[in-house]
C-alpha cells in the first residue's frame, strides 16, 4: 500500500458523514412524510438486510482485497 493511502482514506472518511447527512436531508424533503412512512414491511426488511449484512460484508472484502490495516479500513 502506498504511503499516502491511509491519509487519503482518512480525508475521504472525514468528508463522508457531512455529505451523506446533507444528501439524506434532501432526499427526505423530496419524499415527504406520507410516502416515507408508507413502506411495506417486506421492503423495509430487505433494506435492513442489505444495510446490516450485505454492505458490511462488501466493505470487509474490499478492505481485505486492498490489504488495508484495521485503522485504514475503518
């Protein structure tokens, strides 16, 4: 792994939360409250499965594939 990879990943990691919160706020404003809370339970379960199981497994695989240390992977 090149020397600056950890610093670059740290910088990107620091940018992710504010950008994500802003994007989620825009999305929620566009959806409206009625549409957001009228989701079927099966669809909600599918989203939670991906969020809690599939995405973390992909992230672990990518971190291992790039030979990142624990800190850089987080």
